[in-house]
């Protein structure tokens, strides 16, 4: 029996068109549901359509009791990743002053801890999972984690602080409206502030490998959780749409954790296959309203 209102159909989040090709089917890891992985014919964005109902998904994230366990398990890895990202991409022009940091999709606060160690003075996190946020606030009280939905402009408009750096690490592929999420993160940036987004890499080659090895049946796309799939080009288009100045864009090397994202696909038969690809991409963009205005005049 089909559960009423379990699914919803959506238009392209990047260009607003409703014209797509179905690339493949993908099984959910968590249920018997099968989803369409589709690609917009106009702009190339890859997304799940139809997908799980947004409201139900949000409730699912809020109440998921396994999340704390998951984030605790990943704590050290996330601290290392956060330290790496902040040092390499986000501190260059920002030393020697009071700095404000926001982690979107903060979990229990591991990357906030990295920011603390690296000298940020104001540290905040947004996390939909109420239990993870509460756990983080109790255990690691160096910055507050709030249950703010980054796609919800009404909630975001009530935040009074503005940030020098906003980190959104492996979160954008989960949110139901990346376009609003980016708009809202830009709103929260200070003038010349930096937005750093990293997501799994879903370039054409990976898609072809997945199709060739029929890996979709193993839930590679995680279609009930990863509802958008990005390439560098697509991620940059999102940021340019919001007039953010792109400073860094491309594959994300170095951190071990990222490289596991897709190598796990090939571990089903205890085989590890080296792939000459990177599994994460990163874009760092700057809010630069003053320069935009100067150019126009
Ligand atoms: Zn599109």
C-alpha cells in the first residue's frame, strides 16, 4: 500500500525548470522504496524526484536518535577535517581580529571545536537534530548550537549575528532547498565573509561507473538522505546565481575521510579498487557587495 503524502515531486532547484531525464533508479538503504535519480535537461542538476516528503524528512532528522552516536563516532575525523578546511581555505585573510564562525550542519560541534582551537572568538552551529544540538551544547559549551533550518528564511532572518566564515560541510546534499540555503548563508555573512561548501562529487564519470557496475541497487545514492548531487560546475552555478565571488573551486584532496565516500562503494566484496577521482568537491566564495556596487556605478 502506498503511504499517503509520503512522496513529493519537485522542480529543478537551480533553474526552476521541470524537464529532466531519469538517469537511474536507486534503492533506499532504509526502506523498500525505489527512487528516480534525475538530471535537469536545462542546467544539469542531478536530484531525486519524486522524493520523500520534505516535512516528514525534517521530522526524521529532528528525531533521529542514532545521530549522536554517529557524530560521536566521527568526532575526531570531523575535528581533523574542520582544522584542515579552516587552515587551508578560511584563515588566510582573517588573522589577528575577532572572528565569528558558523557551522551549518554542526552535529555535536566537532568543527566548531576546530574553529575554537584555531582562534575564532564567536562560534555558532546550526543543527536540525535536537538531540545532537543538546548533546553538543552540554558537552562542548564553547559555542551555541541552535535548531535552525538553513532553508527556512523566516528562521534565519531572526539570527542577529553575522559571520566572517560559514562552513557547510557535506550538508548541502541533504537539504530540501539548496538555493534558499545558499541565499540564507549569504545573508548571514559579513561583508567580505567567506562561505565554504563541500559536498560529495557526482561527476559524469562516477555516474557511469555506478550504472556500469549496477551499484545503484546497493543504495549508493542514498536517495532518502542525499536528495541533490553536485559537480563543481553545478555548485559554482548556485553560488554565482547569488552573486557570490568564487575564490576556490574544484576537487577536495588530502583528508582521508572524504576519500572514503566513494571507495566504500567498492568494498562490498572486500575489494578495494583505486579510483583516479576525488570523492569530494569544494567551493569557497566571498560576499562582496561593496565591489559589486562599485562595478555597476
Ligand atoms: Zn535545472
